[in-house]
C-alpha cells in the first residue's frame, strides 16, 4: 500500500466540482426576495453558499416570520433546471486535478449540502459522476448540516479514514467551519463566487484547481 492510500480528500460539490454557484445565485436572490426577504447578491452569497436546503428554508422562515408553503420555490424550479441543463460546466481544471489526486494514491469522495438527486444531475451533466461512483455523501444523511461537522465525519467514517488524515476542499465559510470542527485540514477554493476572505480559516486558499494536487502534499502525509 502506498504511503498516501490511508488519506482521504473530501470534495464539496457545488462550486468545487461543478461550477453551479455562479449560475444559480441570481435565481436564489429572486426567489428569496419574492418570499419576503429582500436581499442582494452579496448577501445571498454570505447567507446561503454552503448551506443545506433545509437550513436555507429555516433561515428564510425566521426572517419572514411564518412557514413557507411546501411549493414555495416551485415557480423557480424551471429556471434552475434550465441553467443546469444548458450552462452547467465542471469547475475549470477540476477533472485533471481529481485524477492527479487519485494517481497520488489518495482516496477521494464527495460530501455536499446538496441532495443526492441534485448531485446525480449535476455530476452526470459535467461528466464527473464516474470519478466518484459509490462515494457520494449528502447532508440529507446526517442530523445537522454545515457548519456542523456531521457530514464530513460521516463521510470519513463511511470511507474508513481517520478525520486527522482527511483534507476537505471547500468554497464556503460554512464548509470550512464544518471541516475544522471535524478535525480535518481544509483547502479553500476561491476560484468561483466566494470572496477569499470568507475562506480565511482554511489552511490554504487556492484560486486554480491545477495547484490542488501539489497543495495536498503540504497538508497530508
């Protein structure tokens, strides 16, 4: 067994593997504003990027002061599907980066706030699903989403790797906080819509996936 085989690189999905955040943030703003919580694009990035759908709904309900109807976002579903079907691409350079990480002998998986259904669509659309088959974990599988550590600890447990031998690749402050709480190292990815200062608590921040494999050498055995 190689020296790196007992290490695990956990990839977030949206904004790290698939370049989805920049496509949907304006739809998010329109939907939440229509629900009664007016906000700007910057406020939406601050509040929602990295959070599970359940957490987002709870935040909106807290702000508007009443429960949302179960179909509150149905009017926007066609817009989300359209941008995913027509415009979604992998994050530039991420496929080569993942393949290099795997060539190093490191194990990999996905752990995301998104649902399994959403990840099946987006990873298939971008041609990345085959890289992570059988190793995809969702916040729907745990009690608490990010910034709680539950999801990353669940992924490490399922992959049978000690948290101290894991690195998480994240593009949100909530994901960075979750990884830290799980006792894992963190690479912050600021190549999308997330400002670098949101990722200040990461061990290292990168803006280009091409440097990820080399970056891991300084964080894992």
